[in-house]
């Protein structure tokens, strides 16, 4: 590693962050592009994440920010993209004149994953979106933009209703008990509920007949839901395509270069398989 003083520094900040594949992705792209830069990980447990993120602008040229600090990342910035403001959270910070500009590349990452699962035409697609957290917010912004029609089903119906009210007034809302019925008419199911992290499963689905089931999680967290969906006849897609695409959009914001996403996806699949 080149430790020269003009080497640029980047990192992913989160809690937990040890499992993050972002250093693997970005350091490979940095090496491929011959850049004098390094990408690290920062475990931030602090309650005052906004102030800590602001202070990090004296060290880092750019940050990715993940759970639970994406809202703090937006408020740590002095400028923000329309997308970050619409979602209400940022996953990418770019240092400009010593302060952060906030972006949300999860929206673009989700869009790439949708196209990979469903093809080019997303207008009028009937989407069953499960979950109403941060990832669902990015998904809702993207689905609105592409003209899809969607229902938000969530454990807490009140959270689904709040998300619809704020970002998707045309979306229907439901609880998880309705998933079997709603999945009968969906062109795709998108699962953004983090229940796999707790070892829990989704309620049963209608027969998939080959329709796509996109889980935004990956690795062990997605394994149970993807297995159950495949058993019911759905075609499985995990969250690695979105992960790599949101990373590529962040890399482009920092370096002005579009990196090789296929190579990164391959490396991520190998890393996830090695952990299994
Ligand atoms: P949040 O914590 O913001 O939201 C979690 C969601 O999952 C909520 O809707 C919550 O429901 C639901 N949920 C949590 N536990 C359970 C459970 N036991 N049973 C049913 N529902 C549950 O997380 P995010 O939205 O940020 O992340 C969700 C998933 O998406 C994570 O696995 C994350 O790793 C992944 N992700 C992937 C990305 C990628 O690039 N591939 C990017 C961002 C996220 P309730 O409202 O009732 O609490």
C-alpha cells in the first residue's frame, strides 16, 4: 500500500461494519484504476454520529455510510443531492471545500437490481415491496421514478402507511399476513425486511411460476427467504447486484470513473460463498 501524504482516504462507516464488502469492492477498483487512494472501514458506535461524521471530513475524502447512520450522514452534510433529500438519508459523502455533500446512491443501485431482475420496462410493473425501512425508502423513490405500481407490506402497518404517505401516496399498504394473497398478482416481490438477520422467515408466498423474487439482503441474511421463494417457484435474485451498483455510483462521484461492476460482483459472490 502506498502511504504517501497525498494518498486519498475513503471508508465505510457503520455499526456493525465488520461484515461490509465495500472495502473489497472499492480497493479493487482503486487498484484497477491506478489511483493513489485507500478505502477503510470505521466502526462508529457513537450516539453523536452527526458530529463524528463532520469531524471525519478532516481525514477522509469520501465516505460510504451504512446502518444506523444514514440519516445522520444527511444532517452532517452542508449540501445534498435532491435524491438524498427525497429519501431522507445519505449513503455517500463527498468532501468539497472541507465539508460534506450528501448523496444517496441506493436509489440508483436498486434501479440496476430491478432491471437485472425484470428487464428494461418497469413502467406499470406490479411490485410487492416488503419492508418499510431505509432500503424500502430508496426502493420507493426508484419505483415512483420508473412508474411501477406497488404495495408496501410491512410487519408494522403503521410504518408502511407512514412511508406511503411521505414518498408514495399512490401505493397500497398491508401487513405481512396479506403477503400470500398479494403475491398472487405481483410481477415481482422485493424483500427489504431485515428479518433474515434475526433468523426469521417470511409468511408463505403464492406459487411463483418463475416470477422474480429480489431480496435486498445477501449471504446468510437472504438465504432463508431466497430458499423459501425458490421452493414456491420464484426466480431468486439477491442484493449483491444492488450493493455493487450503489458502490459503482459512489466511486463515480468520488473519482469520475465508472468501474468494472461484473468483476466486483464476481469477487463479492466468492467472498459470500467463502463465509457460508
Ligand atoms: P431498517 O432497519 O431501516 O428496516 C428494517 C425493515 O425490516 C423494517 O421494515 C422492519 O419492519 C423489518 N423487519 C425487521 N425485523 C423484522 C422481523 N423480525 N420480521 C419482519 N420484519 C422485520 O433496515 P434497512 O431498510 O436499511 O435494510 C433492510 C435490509 O436491506 C437489510 O438486510 C440490509 O442489509 C439490506 N440493504 C441492502 C442494500 C444493498 O445494497 N443490497 C442497501 C441497503 C440495505 P418494522 O417497520 O415493523 O420494524
